[in-house]
């Protein structure tokens, strides 16, 4: 699953690089991700909001987190 986590991390960075929204505006981040074809990120935010917040604050997934 490390490859899925790395893909999600790359998608987060890509959305952030667009500079369109605050990364804590979950619905808007999901909209941008969906429009960009980042479906893994859309699902990740929906199912793991706390872990997403940790990822955008630290750049890392929480310790022992598995998808």
C-alpha cells in the first residue's frame, strides 16, 4: 500500500500547487481533486479526514496508518 500512499501524497501536493484553495477546505479540495482526476485523494479525504489533516500539516501519514 506504500505506492497508494505515495500517490495520494503526490495528489495532495499537486492540488496545493494549484494555489486555488485552503487545504482545510475539504469540499473544495475534493472538487479540485475530482476535476483533476485524483480520485484516490477524493476517497481518502472522505474516508480518512483526520489522517488527511495530519498529512497536510506534517507531510506524513500518521504512524502505523494503513489504507
